[in-house]
């Protein structure tokens, strides 16, 4: 993802992938929806450094706390996110995520 390579969407997401994010709309489902989601992320945080801060698994679900950090128009940008992914085999079938255009507070 950090390299902007979305050519592997079919390997990462199921054909009927669904994004559940109450803060956004307009994403399609399936592989096209996954591509839209990744393109949107790349537009918000170009050339992002992506850090997984926490990850918890239970059954077919994985919860992840993310930090995406990069530069846009010469200024630093951060996107902090929490997402729960449901897997079907080794691919993401559903994504419930919430993101904020800010950095996680330091401890």
C-alpha cells in the first residue's frame, strides 16, 4: 500500500468485499470498492509510511490500530485509524473502519 501498488487487490480482498465506514460514502463494493478505498487513502496521505500500532485477532476478525504518515503539498499529514477486518480465508471480506486526520496522541 505504501508504494501505491493496488494491482494486487484481487489477492487481498474478496470479490464481494464490503466497506462499512459511517464517515464516508460513495465507495462501491467488491474489487472496485477496494481500489476506490485504497486510492482515497493514497490521496489523503501520499507516499504514506504505514505503521501497525496494535493488532488483535479473534476467529475470522482482526482489529488493527493504524497510523498513516506522509506529506501532501509539502506539509506533513497523518491519518489515524481503527479498523476491524473480517477475513474469508486469507482475503479481506469486510472492513469496518473509522479514521481521523490527526496523529494518535503520545503517551
